[in-house]
């Protein structure tokens, strides 16, 4: 299995474990996540593009895998995803540029099907 696919699967495993350990907190977090990620003034696709940029600047490999996959599912193109990533690099400098590599890796893995 490829690296980004592995990270994506780890998210589910981790969230399930956290849900078992702290069900009330995870239920509240899941509700908040659902409310924020749903369509509002911004489309879900645009929210995912923002989340990709923030994931890069947060240096979160799991978040990059998750949000690249979700952005693709919402119809974002690789060019849109890369453009959002460049905004992250603009705001985050060299370290963000290094995490951009993970976005490219996720695009390669999640679009090869």
C-alpha cells in the first residue's frame, strides 16, 4: 500500500479508537466537523481546498492525505489542489514547500485508479 493511502486508513483507525476511549468528545468533534465541512457560503470543494492549504502549513501528513482525497471526491482537479498548495507555500515558506511534496504524492496515489 502507498504511503498516503496508509495515512488515510490510519485516520479511520485512530478516530475509532478515540471514539471508544472518549465517546462524548468524539461525538462532539464529529458534529462540529460535519457542521463546518458542509456546504454553506462556500462549497464543500472550496472548503477542502482551504483545508489542504491549512494542512500543509500545520505539517499534518494525515490531514493532507484526508483532504486531498476528499477534494478529489468533491470534483477538485489536481491543478486546483496544486494552486491551493501554492497559496500555502506563499504563506508558509520553505517548510510548506516541503509538505507540498506530500500533496503531489497523494495526487499520484489517489488519481492512478
